């Protein structure tokens, strides 16, 4: 019995010792760029929530589980934004959040880390991997990374005139 209590205490101390952060709205952004009929269209999401356990000295012990509010899609065109919220695109009524969760964080080259995990949009989960940086900010970190994805992997847009591939840029401020 003493061994079980001792193990629980050790696990709790280990969990507490890993710095935990929460994404904050100010300074955070999730932006995307996609081509529509050959023209670049930029957009963004906001409404970040989640938990980030990050130790720059031990990336392998770190983990991310962050969501964004799908209904905040903003392309600076209110008619298009309402269309994107519909079931053919993000289906925000049935899928209100977009989720990114890590499976493994590793040290990369030149001070970067590598995010390996999953991206879930419209109930479809796909693997995602990309390099990111972590810069200290007041009582937290600024995480920056980018990756390309295929919208059709998530059943977004059907046979629309938009390109299949888009680029996603993340700038997430997380604080204690």
C-alpha cells in the first residue's frame, strides 16, 4: 500500500513539475492561405482553448492539446464566411471546434522542435507533423509553426473551385 501511495505522489509531482500553459487570444493567430480560381484568399480563426505542457529543456516530455472555434472563420468577406460555416465546409453547427493534439514532440535542428500529432476537422482526424519554434514571452511562450494540408482529407469544400492544398500558419501565445 505504501508503494502505491508513493507512486501516486511521484506521478503527481512529475505532472506538476512540467510547466503548464494555456493559449491566450491576444497575440495568437491561426491563419490560412488557399487559392480560389488562381487568386490567393487569406483567412483566420480565433477562440483558442486547451492545454500546453512545454519544457524547452525536455521537448519529449511536452504535449499540446489545443482547439480553435470553427465559427470564427474570417476571410474579410461576411457572405463567404457564412458559406464556410455551412455543412459543405466547416459545418460549425455539428463541429464547433477544430482540434490539434500532439502524440510526440521532439527536438529539431537549430533550436526548433517537431510537432507530431493529429488535426481534427469535421470529425475527421488526420496525422500532422511540422517544425515549430518556442520563444519565451511574459510568463509563457510564443509558438510559431506552419504546415500544408489537403482540404479534401477533411471533406471540406466538396468539388469547389478552391485548390486542394492550403497553407496554415500558427502563432500561439500561451501563458501560465
